[in-house]
C-alpha cells in the first residue's frame, strides 16, 4: 500500500494544537464570560431549554445569541471556502486562522468594555470558524472544539483493533486519545491562567493559533501543503 500523504492541516501536530485551542476557548468563555460555552453549543441548547422551562426569560438571550452567532460563523466559513478554495495564492484555511486570531485579539481588547453577551457571541463565531474548517485528521473525521466525537473514535478504533483484529486501529485509537488529552490540556491551562490573567487568558489561545498559522505558512512555502 502506498504511503498516505495528508495535507499539513490534517496532520496530528496541527490537530493537537487546534484541539488545545478549542479546549482552552471553551473553558475561557465559561470561566470569564457568564458560564456560556464557546463551541459546545449542545451545552448552550440544554441551558437555554432549562431556563425556558423555568421561565427565566432574561437569561434566554444569554444562551440563544451565542447559538445564532455560531450559525453565522458556519455560514461565513462555508462562504470563505467557496470563494478561496481554488485560489493558488491563499490557502483558505490560513485565512480562517487569521480571522480567528484577529477575533480573539479583539476579545482581549474589548472584554473590559463590552458586556459578556457580545463577547461570548464573538467567541462563538470564532469557534464556528475553526469547527467548520478543521474537520479531519489524517483523513479521518474529528472535531477540535468538543470531545464527544473524539471519544467515540477511541471506542470504535479499540473495537476494530481488539475484536476485528485490525492492529493498525490501535494506533489510531491512541491518536484519538491524544486529541482528547489536548482538549483537556487546553481547558486545564485556561483554568490555571484565568486567576492570574483573567480576560487576557485568551492571549494564550492567540499564541497557539499564531504557531499553527506559522507552521502552515512554512509548509506552504516549502511546498509541503499537500
């Protein structure tokens, strides 16, 4: 079997760093901006529904608006992919990363001036950009902003390795576990930095994304993107 050559943005290192950012972003938003999730919209839907059930109308928008912002972010990302996918000068994934970086720098600058609702909406939009752009690792589906699908991958690959006797799947289970650990590590770092840096903790995520963009740009210049 010929050796598989994955695009650089689908390689394990990039997946690890992106998921680190995803875990850090969700923890950052929850801890600093009103216990709302940046990317984990299922959690926001549950909290929204509970407040509806209890008649807590003032808090409905607190969870509804980030969900709408996330949907807008998905719409924007699909548009970016459509218009830049065949552009040989710019990789559309790089454009998305740059927009993420700009968005999170804006979060750091505006957190003390905007209320939590608008900051959370901006962060949810950024999370949507990342979620829609980076969906595969080594050709396999994965997600950078939540752990559920990646935990599922661990279980499926273990089943294939142990019961279907496909030993190569054990390696893939280990890679999926590494991705879950990256998400946990990101959340841990946000939790440790928040008492020290408060809203500026988001700059750690900015640094992580800058490193990712730098790696992808270097790979493009070296002709290693594909």
